[in-house]
């Protein structure tokens, strides 16, 4: 509770500081109270939503059932993108406005007249600080709404050296990061199920973050997985978001519902008389979702999991974190499926944005030694806005390749 309280207080303070800077600039340009009311309304509204978010967090009476989705989206976009950008720029804004105020005073002393309240460069500056964030928030929130109801099917062929000939052409619907919760629920889940089922895959493999952060969403998430159809089975591993409500409850309830959740466990099945071993990696961090994910946690989880390796079967590793590619390549596993990155979520173009800033592998196919990694952008959302990183279901086809 205490860490969330600290975050809440910091966010309150940032909202208050933004309002104070915007209001100071507007006041200095002698703007009327009607103009100055807008930043106050925005900061006050955001603080009210924040308070509601923290008060009802994790309770059965989830606040998101009572607050319109655009407001929830605005809350996320404001606090996770626009306010941090303002914070970064605010020292420069403060310094520039101080210089302006000094210049105004000098001019006033010189001419004996009060500085003009007309529309000039300085008013433009004041409006930029006060109005630009509001305009951006409105634009981004408006853009995010249709996005939350869209995803694509990306078809990828995976060439694998030494693929058993019988497995040539095996198809997988790879679904990741559904994040059932405030931004992904109801009708979109039904469409995800329908789209996957229409692919008529041999396997459906889910790579973690089934729920966003609340066990109240788990029944809907479980029903979604149960509705997925595949000739040879539906299997999944856990993600960091699945563990936010606690380390054991997600696993206990999901397994109790009969879902094949593999937490450092394996299932061996037979497709066209050839054995396939599905290996599900444990997320492995006690502070999942809060602490930065340690690379050695992946390696140690994988070492433990590989004691279950059946060398007669073709292995597929399900790992939430894509950096599992490196230890998997060292271990000689041919295929790894991962998610977690959301394709970078906010990308300026396919090569520049949060994806490459935070991860070595963030979207599509990667190859190391004889190991291929498929990273899904995820089909759901914990953050409402995506740029150049569309939500997706991967449709993978295994192909035998020349070594
Ligand atoms: Fe995720």
C-alpha cells in the first residue's frame, strides 16, 4: 500500500505543479479567469480520477465499471506520457518565463506603461504550456478509442533447420498479452476468439499477461482461453501482469479451471505421429511487475525447466520475456515464442521508439544460432495508445529449412 501511496502523492504533486506553471504564465499575460479555469479543471479532474483509481484499486467494486473508458484512457495517457514530457521540459519553460518576466519589468520601468495584454509571442508561449498538453490529451485519447477495438493477424513462416519432416506446415495461433481488464474486455475478447478459431490452427499458444492486474477479471479471461480451439491443444505460460495480484492465485485458479498453464512445466503431445514438447517458462521474479526483470532470472528459470527436456520430442519454448532467446539459443532450442514488449507500444517508426530502447528483441522474428524467436506485439492493452506497433495475433507456420 505504501509504495502506491507514494506514487499517488508524487502524481498529485506533478499535477499541481503543472497547473501552477500554466496558471502563472496565463496570469502574467492578464488572461481572464475563464481561460485560467481550464488548466485547473484538467488538473483537478485528473487528481479526482487518480484518487478514485487508488481507492478502488483491486476491490471487487472495480471503479472501471463505473467510469467511461475514454476517461480511464485519458488518465493513463496524461500521467504516463504528457505529464512526464512536461516534467522534462518544465525547467526550460520556467527559466524562459523568468527571463520574460524580467524583460517585461525592465520595459515597464522604462516606458512607465504596463506590459501589453494583447496576443503576442509571450501569450503564445503561455498558451503552449497551458493549452498544448490539453489538446494533445484530447487528440491522443480520441485516437486511442478505436485502437482498443482493433488487431491484425500477422502471418509468419518460420524456417527451422532439422524440423522433423512430419511437422512441416504445422500452424500455431500465437496470442500474447491479452491484458483482460479496463481496456480489453467484452466484445473484443469474443473477436479475438473468433479470429483465432477461424485460423483453424494445430496449436494455440499464449505467452503471458492474460489478465491486466486484477483477479476479478480472471473469470472472463479463463472463459476466453476455454473458447479457443486448436486441433492439438491450447497451452500458455505466465506473464508479469498475471502475478501482480499475488504470486500464486493466478496459477491456482487458472489450473483449477482446466487450462494448460505451464509454470516451469511441460506437456508432450503427438502431431502427425511426431512428438512435440511444449515448455512453459516461469516468470521467475518475486516482485514481478514492479522490479526490473533480471536477465539471470530468465536463465535460472530456463535451466530448471530444461531438466524436463525430452530429447525425442521437438521442443517449443513459451517465454513471456523475449530475452529468453539468448539462453534458449545457448541451450540449442529451435523455437521460442514470446510477448511482453507490445511491439514497443509507442514507436515513431518500426526502428525507433520504446521497443528498441527497452528490449533487444521487440517485434516479429529474430534468429540467434539455430534458434528462431517470434515476438508478438500482443493483442490487448494495459496502456490505451499504440503508435506504429499494432495489436496482433501471430499466425505461425513451421517450415523445414536447409541447415
Ligand atoms: Fe504485457
